[in-house]
C-alpha cells in the first residue's frame, strides 16, 4: 500500500464512523478530532476498524499522539514492515 | 413524497421527545426508520422538536441541581490495564464506565428513575438509559439503551456504538428513541467541565458528566494529580429532594471506585 491507498482506505473507515461529516474534504494534516468532531467512542471505533480491516492493532497509549490522517497513515504503513500477527 | 418522509421522521422524533413512554404506542408499533439527518428540512424539524421538549421541561418541571467531583484514578487505571491486554474491538472508553455506573446507581434510587405522569411520580422497574448524542452541524438525539441497569460496560459500549452510528447516519427506529427512564449527557473529552442539563419530559432526572481532566486532588493529606470528572444531577423537585439526588451521585462515585465490579 502506498500513502494514497492508505489514506483512501482510512477515509472510507472514517466515513462509516462519521457518516454526517465530509470526510472526503478532510485535509490529511488537519486535526481529526477537531475537524470531524470525533469523541472518544468514535476514535475507539476507528482504531477497531483499522484493526479489523487493515490488520494493524494500535495500542491505547499511542492514540493521543495520532492527531491527523497523515499520522494514522504513517502508523499503518510502519506496521506493514512488521512481522504479521 | 420526500416531504412526507421528513414529516414522518420529525413526528417520530417528536413522539420520542414529548410522549410519556409509559403510554407511548411507538415501542410496540412496527418501527419506522428515521432517514438520514443531513437535509435542512429535517434539521429544522429536529430543532422544533428540541425546542418543544425543552420549553415544556422548563415550563413544567421545577428543576434542582447538584454537583460533585469524582476521582477517576481507579477507573482509568483499571481501564488502561484491561485495554492493554485486549484487541481494539474489545477495549472500553471511560464513557462506558460512566454510563454503567449511572445505570446501576439509578436502580438504587427509584425516585429519580421513571416518569412524571398525571400528577405523580411513577418509578420504573428497569433502567432505560437515554444517552444524548450531539450531531455534527447541530442538533441532538437521545437514543435509549434498554435494560441498561443489567448490562456491563462492554455491552453498554457495544450498544451505544451501534446507536450512535445509526443516529448520525440515519436509521434509528422509533422504538430506539422512546422509553428512557433517565438520561445521561456526557460532554466528552473536548467538552466543558460541567453540564447542568434540562430534564427530558416526562423523565425525573438527567445526569451530566463534563470532560475528564487531570487536576489537583487531596488524598490522605497530600495534593496529587488525578483524572477528575464533574458529575451533576438535574432532578424534578416534585418527585425527589436533595438527599435522594445526593445519594444518586454518591452511588455513582462509589461504583466508579470499584470499576471491576461494574
């Protein structure tokens, strides 16, 4: 997966969690929680969807540091180099 | 046709907002889906529904308000340890513990769980927890977790996640908006520190939680930093008095000090 693919897939997952937000217009470097008005439950569901769909398990302690779509995409791509679970 | 659908949706929300659940037929009728909430007409109808319910509340219900601060140190520590061992889909957020504690506490104080009908309080046998969900772009809905007093935090969180997704995307059934016996307003991590809510008629009370923040707190004579949350109660003074309201908040606090038992 390249960055474009990863961001596209992440946008699709976000779109399912925030169907009333314009995820397509979200800049990759914008604060996800602020721009999409995500609460903790939304964020938790996003992390669960990433695990289910992209097979990348993000730890709870990492979540506060992932502010933007670009942050999440980098984290997902970094996992592509890890040993599969 | 579209206007008819929108009127029906508005009516469904209105019924949920202002009809006493005890006498509402909505829960037993075949459920009509509530369409997506993105269009302007629907937003206007929702605003009118909220306006009617909140005006009725402030006109009819003599509110009293209580507040307490709860140390969530034990709850967040337990949550952190639990989540570290589980895949993302099984992890909990603090809000799940707040809802579980509120539902359990409401069972213990019946004067705050139920409805005001025909001039008297009618305590409910079960706890059906209304949860206020804010919609992007304005407005709110309050889907109901039925029999929440019996459910643990994991079950509550799964149900809530499903209800929130459908509240925002459309597709809530009328039955899922009706029948709450008490409502929770949880502002979440980006919210203000306290909320004193307006009771959803004909319910008897509303519990509010502000954002969880690290703050100084006295423990055993020392000042330490703890994650604190403000828990508030708005209650109907026709049905209960301060001591009962205080008991509900104290019970929520007590339960949150033993999160493993929730």
